[in-house]
């Protein structure tokens, strides 16, 4: 049985994962709105493919600031679910990856783990809880699998998780904890993913695992995920009322690989 048509609001739909989420939702016939600081994204005409152009044209782009609910709250009305796909891995690189949540006078340095990972999500979630009809909030968190990354990267995401779970009686939380995500749409991620997969194989099947077991790099021995699998897990999860709470890497693979007709 096909999925029911829905209307979702994606925070960060022009970003790496957000694009895949928008595409997955549109493929089901859903209506998609996306919040961006500049509204519709400006693509490079020489590198933009036809599929990306089609997706951009079908999304209703909202120009607003994730930290200022008054700039987007009216657009939450009528939405079934909110998807928050914004996040910063390295603080100074955040604004180069996604354009959401900051005014034109802000600097790259202003995009901290607290403001980008935590505050944008908390503000949107609170606005969503105040909007009748919004029943699901999907949040892309992270598994703690990357060594040598500032601990605040994970701790700020866990703060959001706790807030969402504390209000699950008001709004169903779907919290995804992917590891490293890759896609041919971002070629630089491909060799990194290949290297991490090779490391996981060596760690699991050779004495190297015993040698590195108690070192910081041991936590990197986890599966990588295609961004499209993560996007499909979000859309399938929204469609299935039984999906709720924290989804680890194995859960994301299972739900993201399921056929839409199952939901």
C-alpha cells in the first residue's frame, strides 16, 4: 500500500544530507518546505545536474533564521513532520556547508557547536510543539565514532536528544545516530568512506583490533552510511508510527533499506 502524502518541513534542505531528504520525500509525492538563510539555493550552473534542478524547483524554500522562530513559524502550519538536518562537525566550516540559522552580519566563528548543533534544533522543536498538527520531529544526531573530534560535537547533540525524548508525549521523536556519511554527490567523502571501511575490516578480522582496542581510534571501526540510506530511513520512519526514539547505525540501515510499501 503506498504511503500517504505528507507535508514536511526540512531545516537545512540545501545541505549535504538535506538534499537527499528532500529528494526522498518528493519521490513519495510529499510536499516539501525547507528553511534556508537565503531561501532557494544558488547552484553553480556548470556543475548542477538536472535532478538537482528538478528537486530545487519542487521544494518550497523558506527564507528565515532557525534561531528566530518568527521568521518561519507560520510555515509550520499544516506540516506533519519536521526534519532537522543541520549540523557542524568543525565549527569554522559550518557556514561553508549549509546556509541556515545566522544573520548576514554573523561570522564563521559564531557558528559554534552550541548554536549550530543544539540551539537551531531546540528552537525549531519548541516552535513545532506549539504548532497544532505537527506530530513528528526527526533529528540527525551522530554516533560517537570519530576520534579526535571535540567532545562538544556529541554533547550538544545529546542535549537535543534529551529534550526531544522529554517531550515525546507531545511530538514523536525520531533520532538518527549515523556515523560517517558519504555520497558521490560529494566526491571527497568517497575515499574517506573507503578508508574507514578498510579500517573496520582490519579491526574486526586481524590482531590490529586487539592492539587498538583501548585507543581513541578504536571507535572509528564502525560502518559508514550512504547519505541516501539515511534520508530513506528518515522518510520511512516518518511514515511508520512505530518508529520512535534513538536509531543507531544498524537501525538506520534496516529502516533505510526497507521498501516504502511496508509503511
